[in-house]
């Protein structure tokens, strides 16, 4: 079970805490992998000129520690696939809003080594279904009592 590549999706409305939860997961387990990368603000970054290329360069640098000038998205896909296929990695794709973003950064499962874990956060559950993630988690709003309890715990260090 540890040898398979798992892709997990976290979805819910904006501002609910998807990034916070995925960052916490990342911080707890990144050291268990040969390489790791937390790509934040994918929606915003990919809309900039050369944004997907920039994200591919960050992914490559964070996992392998080598700076690489990628001048073309398709070349970037090939570089990721050929240099990371044997590496057990943890990759977080934060705030994805288009399938093309996942396709250009993750491609297929065989781009990464056995035991790799990929987490995708999005507002759009349909993206997760199309990409066929292994598990989906929906973050829901807290009810008033849960919200008050959480606020009290963090603000006053005690439960109400």
C-alpha cells in the first residue's frame, strides 16, 4: 500500500482553510519523502504571463535543488516526468482552478516514484473527479457552536 502513488483532493469554498490544512499536512510529513514541494496560489500564478513555466521551475527546484530555465511548458512537462519518475515525492498543488494546471504540473501518476503523495486543493470538486483523484475531502463551514469553540480555544486558550 505504501508503494502506490496517491492523489488526494481537498475542496470547499474560498477561505475555508484548504491551504492552511494542506500546509499543516506538508509540514508534518515532508521529511518522509526524497523531495517535496508546496506550490501555492496556482490559480493566481498561472494567469500571469509564463506562470505555468514559473510553477514548473519552482517544482523542479524545490524537489531537486537545481535551478532550471524552462522556456516552454511542454519541455517543462518532459523535464518533470524524466527527472522525477524515480523519486518518492510529496507535492501540494494549492488553489487549482483549471484542469490544465494539474496536467502541466502532475501529468500522469507515472511522472513520480512509487510512494509519492500529491495533494490538490481547489474550490471545484469537478476538477478532482475529472482528474480521478484517489480520495476527496470536502471542507465544510463550522456551525456557530463549533466556530465559537475554535475561536475561544485559540484566542483564550480555553474551551467554552
